C-alpha cells in the first residue's frame, strides 16, 4: 500500500513537472553579425510544447535605448502553432552607423490567446567590429651620419579598436639608439597613433622593416608588416635640398680671424707711427 502511494505521488510530480515545462519557447535564434550601418535578417524559431494547438501567438521586440532598429514592425503575430510544432518569424535589424561594436541583448515579449501571463526574455545580436590598419614611415633629418627620428604612423580605418598594439623596428644599414619595440596600447576606431625611434644611418639606402602586432575585435592576434627603403642624403645634398641649413660656423670663424688680423695690423702700424714720431722729436732736439 505504501509503495503504491509513493508511486502515485511520483507520477503526480512527474505530470506536474511536464505541465510546468510545457509552453511556448524560443527554441532557436539565427542572428548574423551586423556591421555598423548595416542590416541583417534575424530569424526566431518558436516551438509549441503544449499538448494542444496555440492560437494568436504574438512576439515583439523592445529596442529602446539600443543602437539598433527594426525595419518595419517590431511585433509580429502567428495565427496558430500546432501541437509539437514550431514556426519561424523574422525581423530585419539595422545597426546605427555610430553603433559601438559588441554584443547586444534585445528584450522580447511572447504571448498567446487566452494566456494569463506573457513570457519575456532576450535574444543576442552582435554588431561586428573590423580593425583596418594602415601605416606609413617618415624621417625627420635623413642625413647619413646624423642622429634622426623614424616615425611610424598607424591609422585605424575600421569600426573596432585595435588593442595591445606593439611596433617593432628592424634595422638594416642603420642603428637604433632607442628601444626597438614601442608599446602603443589601443588605437581607437577612426583614430591614429605614432611610434618614434632614434636612429643613426650608416648607408644611403637603408631598409626599415616595421612589424605591427595587435588584437582584433575577436581577440585574435594579427600582424601588419611594412618594409620601405629610405632615401638618405649626404651632408652636401641635404644642404642643397634645404633639409638642413648650411653651417655658418666657418664664416663666423673667418670673420673673427679677419678682425683679429686687422687689429694686429692696426696695432703694428700704430706702434710704428709712434716710433717714427718719437725719433723725429729726438733728432729735432
């Protein structure tokens, strides 16, 4: 008798659990990644786990305070979902051109005919961020034998930040008098940063190789390599091209030397005249 009661209680609990688990559920969501300013078709599968058909199923999205919008209506209705069946609904979602890349949760509300409660939840949508780096190399005073600065300008034309950016300069026919690796950190979307290196050239055609490493939107390690032959000039060529000003030191030295020589000559002439006058006075007396 006790065993029968226990079995009855267990069966009641199992039945209650199956009833409470039954209902309309969002069984699957297909949401392609969206780029800022782009669109994507988000498909939602609604499954009927009731033991009977469900009529007038309503599903709505709430995009308030999100950089997302629905093209058309944010609410749709399904006339009927049969027992143990499912139906697909779709919304075309647009991301704002200024949407920051990342994952967004869109709240939804699900209800049906003769229901006393509505079901709420959220679906995930990802705004995809792309990192698009370009780089250029410039020199300050490209003269052989002189101390100079090589600057590497890195521009991020993408929609997402480039993170943990490091810049490595590999020298060929020049020496680096500073660190060979410069850590920049993050380069925001639509922004740029510059890494500088102190160098001294030992050849007129040195090659600068730059390796830029960074983490993209998906935290994957990426590498950008840039190699460029630098145009370096002799001191004479640099003066002719106006890269450096001609040194006036020899002129200054020459002028000073001339003044000294003239002063010595003037002193000598003055002394000679004094001696002549002195001799003339002596002979006259």
